[in-house]
């Protein structure tokens, strides 16, 4: 197989137009072909276009490679789930059902390990009711909110799936999201995005798939204690004792009580620099105009995004999205950005952040960063 990069197409084009362009480049029809990546090139406001990478199969690839400037040999990474070499006498436990916990559980389930997934929050359908109630001014449920519950914090976020890494597992992650109900476009978009409305369905489908492979979920069950012997976890309490073959902690950044519990058992925890800031919001039409100029309203173009990087920087920019209340503790204010699959809200928003580290926390304690967060959130409240 060969990958052809940097194929530019006008905004008003069809799949047939792209195929014709590929044939013109090759000077023949390929035996097979598919789109590998698609991006918007808006560097020239007067010549905004789409840029494609396509994978093709043709005879005599070595000759073609020498002739074409933007062509290279391509081998699709294939990920095969591992299988158990021997049956486990006790079940492995995954704590947390966000993206990390979900994929850990999926790997274990497909390997035949029958994982037990423990989640302090509720199933996504019930969790949504608690979140909606809180957004409308109701009482915060400290275990079922934007941070905690099936699907993790990402379920009520922008649903972006781009990363700066080049892991061979990335394609498998995207394939699994599509298998669970995400749109096929995420496999080719340079900046793939799902959106909260679809992520809710995807989270449920992941649970059903994991359960069909022998996994089991305990919702509304918080791990309050662990039992350590000879340097390994023998059991967890949620609240009843559960003997385990091993534990994967996929608890996110808001399970502060779990951090404290782990510290009390002498688990090695170190301070980590992170970022704090606020959410800025502005009309999406303003961002579209800044990025796309006179083409801002073209129906083929997505809602525009942006990135700022200086002494302060932006993160989790949500085109056509919403600023949401994301607290997980009483008397605290936390905000996040969320968008639906259409990204058709009136406004855009982004986190505007600065880096903080040990010198800002005022203590060498492992949990000083958590206290620093809680202090800011309390003052904001």
C-alpha cells in the first residue's frame, strides 16, 4: 500500500472529484483506495481548501514511489487484543469508567479476564438527570456530576479525540469508538470530535460490549479502602471486601478522597505541576471570521477553532459549545467546556490557563496541589 499526502481539493468537491484527482496523480486507477486523513487548510484566506491523505493499492509500488513526491510506503497498524496465558483465580478490578478505565476494561474483557469495573457515579442515563438538575439550580450530587459517573468527565466535555502522540494504538481507539456508535468521520478528520449527545450513547455501548465479554459493573460504589500485602493490592472495599488479582486505578483528577486514602497507605505519590485558569467565551461567528475570512459562512467548513500559546495558553477550545458547571464538591466552583456533535451553539469557549507548580502550592506535601485547587475553587464560590 502507498499513502499519498497533501492532495488539495476545493471546498465544493465530491468524493468522485477526489477519486478523479487521485487517478490523475497516479495516471491510472488504483486497485483499492480509501481516505486516511482530511484537514482544512485556512492559511490563505483567499484559497481555503481541504487537504487529504489517501491510501492506495497499485502494482509496482516501488516505481510509483520514486516518481511521486508526496508518496510513501504505508503499512496500517493492526492492533490485536491480548489473551490470557492462564486463568486468573481472582478478578482484576478497574476503578473508574472514564476513557482510561473503559479501554482498560475492554482489553481485560476481550482477554477473558472478566474484569470488575467499580464506578462511584451512576449509569450515564441516570447521571444525565443529576447533571441537568444541577445545571438548572438543583443540589449537587457529589458522586454523580460532570466529573463522576459512567463515561467520566469526558462525557460532558467537548469530545475531542486528537492527541500529540503517535501511538500505534490510536487507530484502534478510533475504530472502537466507531464500533460503539461514533460517526465514521472521526477516523479521517485531522481533529476528530464526537460531542456529548453521541458520547452518552457510546458510553452505554462500551458497557454492553464489555459485559458481553464477561465484564461486570458496580455503579454507585466508591472504593473507600484497599488492602495491601507484600507491596501489592490484595483486596478493595466498595464497601464490601472484594479480593482482586490486580487493580487499575483510572480515577481521573477529581477523586481527591481516593488520593488521600492511597497516601494513608504509603502509596508513593509525588507533586505534579498542572494548570489553572478560567473559561473565556465569545461569539462563534467571530472565530469563524478570524479563521476563514470571507468564507466563514461556507457550509462545507466546520465551526472554527483556535489555539493560543504564550505565557498563558488555551486548552480544550469548544467551537459552538457551552460553559458548564463542573464542580464535584460542595461549595466549590469549577467550570468546563462542552459541545454537542453539531457544534452549532452561538458561542465558542476555551480554557485560558497558566502553569503552576510546587513553588505555588506552599507545601511539600504530596497533596498540596489538591489543597491549592480547593482553595481557589472555594474562593471562587
